[in-house]
């Protein structure tokens, strides 16, 4: 196997070479360790950024929609958006801290009761969940009316292969935690759930993962709707879809994809961090 002779390269390039060649992949980077206060600020900032990214992607419809982030110190508390503030305008200082009784501990409110009913149950049922996202996005709620899981039609769809569930017991606006508990039961250990006649929901071990997975799942719903409208799509075989899920279904890729979007948004809208 041939190798590049470094001494034959231009001097300007030789200065940029690593002393020792290295391999660095997104999927083997450890999560950064932060103190409680730094982690709280990180989650709040990523949460505020997530709302603005959702607005950019057209995922905010009226008053519906919420993303939550568990507090790193008080694990039965979570941060959430106030009802009535457009996603495109949310700043870190707008976020509410809500306790397990649905009371606002930090912030002015008001609180979306559906957000509390769904997310309080999810955070209690899944201690590994840091964040969860749900809005009434167009393609997610359109797909939800079919009462079906998504097929592995594309590489991107394989991120959710065997990793999303169907909740098919719609009973109107979710205002009681018992329905949130049933949604949590349907989600199980997966990263996403289709809420029949309602929409989609994602959950993850970081704000970045939950938010990016929501954007990605909305795109997968859109893609399958288009594919089925065009003809009869051909799914990826089970073994290949399962292997692809193992390659791209983890939170590492979600973290880096989210960050690439967040960097641009913060440059353009620095007030989001206020």
C-alpha cells in the first residue's frame, strides 16, 4: 500500500500535519463532563436554540408544541417553553422550570398543561431521558393519521428502524398525566413515538439528540408520504436496515448535526442566549 511522503509536500502543508496521524470519528467521542451549573446553562441554551431551529424548519403551529430538558440537579424538574411565546422569539431567560406537581419554580409562565401532562410522565418513566420534543408539525401529524409505523425506505429512515413506536389511543388534548403515562409506556425504550391522529414525539439523552431526531423524523414522515404518493416504494431489507440503524441511530451523529445548525443560528440570532 502506497503512503504519502510528507517531505515531498509543500512547506505550508507540512506545518499543518499532525505529529502523529489520528483517527477521530463522531461516534466515539465521549460526552463532555460539566459541573451542575455549567450543565444547567448548557441545557437551557440548547433548549432555547432548539425552539428557534424548530421555527426555522416550520415545526411550530399556533400554541401547540413543547420541548423539555430535565434539570441536572433536581431530576424531577424540567425546563420548558412558556405558552404563547412564538418559538422564533424564545430566549434562555424565557424558559420555565417546572416541578413534578406542575408548579412553576422559575419563570413567569403560563405553562402549557399538555406539555406538563406528557413530559412529566416521560421524564419519570425514563430516567435516561434528558429531553423530549413534540409539536404539531405538518408531516408528522399527517403521517400519524395512518396509524402505522414508518418503513425503512431510506438510509435516514433507518435511524428510526425498530426504534419508534405507535400510540394509537387518541382521546383528545392531553391534560392528565395518566395519558402521559400511557404515551411513555408506548414509547418504551425507543427514541420516538407516533401519536395517532396527533403527531410525533422524540426523546433522547441530550437536548441536541431529542431536537435533531424530531427534525429528522419529520423529514422521514415527509419522505414516505411523497414516496407512497408517487408509487409503491421498495423498503430496505431487514438485515441491512438493522445494521444501518446500529451505524447511524445513536446520539453522536445527532449531537454533531444539531451543533452545525446551532452554530449558524447563534451567529445570526445571538440574543437567543440572553
